[in-house]
C-alpha cells in the first residue's frame, strides 16, 4: 500500500470519528519519517502529549492540506510548499526552516569507490531511481545535479520515478534500480543503515534543500492549539536539532 493510499485512509477514518482526536496530527515529508520517530518519542516523553504522523511527499501532503486535511503541523522537505500553504491562507505564521537536507547517490551493489555520477551515463547503469521531482524536493535536486553535470539528456530514459523518497529507497534497496538519488537521512536510518553503499553529492550541484515547518491554521480552531504550538516549537529546540544532526541534516543559519 503506498503512502497516498495510507494517508487517504487515515483521513477517512479521522473524518468519521464523532469526537475529534486529541493527538497532534503532523504531516511529515517522507525523508523526515525516521527522524520523526525519535523526535516523537522525545516530545511525548517530555510533554505527555501524543502525535499522529502522516507521511508522504511534500507535494501530495500540500494537496491534502489544500483539500482540508485536518493536519496541525506540516514538516516539509523544502520551503516552497509550506510557503505556498502560507500564501494561500493556511497559516497566520510564515514557515520556519528547521534543517538543511543532504542529497546522496545510493546503490545496493556498487561499492563507494566505484560509485559516482559519471557512472550513471554508462551502460553499467540501466535504471536510476529518483523521487518524483514534481512533488518531492529531493527529486528536484537530483534533476538539478544531472543537468549541472550535463547528464540529464543521456540518462533521462533510465529514470524511474518513486512516488516519494521512501518508495525510491525501496527501488534502490531491492535492486529494482541499479542506483538512485535519496536523502542522507534515509540511508543513515536504523531501518536502512548498511543496505547498500552511498556517496554524498557535491552540495554546489543543487540548490540548498531548505526544509521548513509550518503551524497550520487547523490548530487555531481546535482545542489542540497550545499542544500543536508546543510541538512546533520543539522542532527547533536543541534536543530536536541534535536528532536532525544525527541523521545527517545540517543546521540552518540565517
């Protein structure tokens, strides 16, 4: 079952409840899902409040927010989508950047010393997995890398698009794709650590992946307003920032 179907099923069940859930509902970009598990644990222990995590690509989560999904906080993989929600009246506060993401090239079988972007244009690589650049910021960054190295035209037919960064990871770790682009946070997660080999992509080859969070207007009209703001602020705390750093994210310095 893909993330979109899981999210829609969750929303259907939530809408059918006669009593609103007291859980803080957090729309979470797929690259942040493993980090969020640790942040959730720390926040719930510290606050006594509970979170409900809904995961998907930033673009699809934005569509769900636009259609009235009852999310309280949006943790995106970029700043573009939260800004879009803000400008369309989805929040009274501008989004804030919580971390900078890092792009990697990842392969199940090719060792690090042989893995590089130039290899993608050779006959050794038949399929390259990337997140859908229309909805996933890391996919957009991957396209920028390929174009900056004049590889895009040569490899475009090899590209296999994942619905989200998580599905792209499945393509890579299963061997369905020979190599692919993904987030450093995914390859460093306990669930994925050791599954294949990866190299960091030169950060000058793509625009900085500024990942932003947004406190949504939905919270303002519910009893969860204070709790949602408490979690939103926690994302920028030293404790949460240390967890982001552990997963390879860089701290944003304005």
